[in-house]
C-alpha cells in the first residue's frame, strides 16, 4: 500500500513539473518514507512531519531565501520573532556548552524592533537562562570603542539591526565584525535584515547569522506572518553542530510556518519581489524629499537624503543593484512642535480619512504609519527612547506601492488638518 501511495505522489509531481512548470501546493502534515528516510527525518533531510522540517513548500521557499541572502543553510518559521529567538537561544546553548561557560553574555545594539528588544530584556531577567545582556546604542558616536569594552571572555553573541528600527541608524557593521573577531572571546555576530530585505547583504560584511521578519517585505501582502534564519557559509562550515542545535530547538519549540503560507510566498510573493523592493525604494525617496520641504515637518530621516546622518556607513555597506541605489521603503519623520496628543490625532486622521492605515506592521503594498513612541516601542523607558530618537512628535512611515504623489498629498492633508 505504501509503495502505491509513493508511486501516486511521484506521478502527481511529474505531472505538475511537465504540464504546469511549477511545484504544486502540498497540503500535507507528514510524509511516508523508507527506513533510511525515516532516520533522515530527525536531520531535516526528509519530510516526515511538518514541525521537523523538509516540507516540500518549506524547502522551495528556503532555497529562494538562502540564495537571496547568500547563506549556506536556512529555515523558515511562523514569524519574525521566532527567527530572532531561534538565532539567539540555540547559539547561546551551543557555545556555552562548547566553551564550558557557566554564564554567557549577549550584546544587543539598540536601535532594533521593540519585540527583539523585549526578548533581550527577558533573557537578562529570566531565571531559566544564566545569561547577561548588555545593551549598547547605535546612536553612540563611540559605539565601536564601547563595544570592545563590553566584550568579556564569556561574550557569545552580538545582535543588531541594520538599518535600525524605527529611526533608521546604520551602524558600521564591518567595524562591529572586526572588533568581535579581534577579541579573545570572538563572539558571533547576528543581524536582523528586515528593513534591508533584498538590497542589504550582511554576509558581505562578515556577519554570521541573518534573521528576517518575512511578514514584511518577503511576504509583501500583509496577509500572513513569516520568519527566516540563515547562516553564513563560513559559520556553517566551522560550526555545523550549531545548525543542528537550531534545528533541534525548532523541533522542540514549534513555531512552524504553515505550508500554505510557504506556498503563497515561494510561488507568488517571490515572483515579483525584485520589482516590489525597487518600487518601495523609489516611492520612499520621492516622499522623503517632499516631506523634508513640508513646513509642518521638523526633520526627516531616510538613507537616500543628503541630510542622512549615517550616509557614510550606508554607502560603504550597500551596493547598487543594476546601477541603481536602493534606500528601502521606511521613513522616519518628526512633526514640528507636536505633542503626543497631536501626533495621535494626525495618525487617527490618516486612519479614518485617507488610504493610509495606522498600524504596527509594515512593508505591505499599501503605505502605513505608526507612532513608535506609543506602539511598537512603547515598552522602552523614556531614557532609552530619547537615546535612539523616539519622541512623542515622531512617526514611522512605511512606503507602499501606490503612486507617491497621492500618498504625500494625504500625509500633507492630515498634517494641516491636525495642526
């Protein structure tokens, strides 16, 4: 009976490859294997059960994303925070065991997504982990000097986001890697590449691990969640057992991406991904330049502007694609003289009277906006918010794929309506 089932599955695969030129959606949670394949299930080499990896739709998407980032191995999961935790916890476990450490240190460089920041706080406070978390700041002009001071003998991992969420600082990542490698501890370096999806390539800087909230630019439709983690070729070659630790962690903790979401992403989202990323960037540059001249806007932060504080770092880390520089779809700006109350009125006016929704997620085909001060980064202390430029009168804007002039006009309308 099993032989007949396998024969039928093979026939279906051949049919789709021959007549459709594409892989079908496999709506199955587990597979049927021979004795060797059943052993391979627990190595992630055969689809025996969806939580254990190797579902055909997962594999198809993982191949695309590994190639995009230039990695060696990778795995999709249910959301971006799943990828962040999968990068941090198994890496800590592996190197604590390898180096015989009773206590480990992780260095997290703010500015980064509020959820990732909170994960760092949790690691530091939780009694489940013997981990100390040291926070540094991407806005610190002496970041590399202070990073070197912060790296102790038991430092295992450095984690940052580039460009940073929400205020878009761009740290000297090559410098961070150089400092890390020059110390006795030689901590590994992980980068959240969500804001730089498709045009920023952290492995070129020497980074070891990349995580991505694929809910955003990879999926692109704001209709499902997705996370992704990948290891550099050098890191994987040197520490293949760390990848096994990550795989084991995934099998135990779950957080599995649904096969339908994987299918939708590898079949549809990735098909127009390059065009979407280019258009997000082009539209954002137009809107950022116009906002910078608006009389009710105090300041605009965007990598494509001449006024961008981190322009030198950006240009030394990001290469043009087919002769065109990409700057991303995210803009951060400050409303002149606005209180928190007035800023919220501006956001709610947009939400209720225009096509721009006020929401925490981002990078969809429709432009959106939020107050990092009172929403995505609400959990940060007032002191930490001030250090990274999150103020009551500031907002994070995600540029969509609509004609940019119309989007700017709606932003301007709301600014004047709530003045």
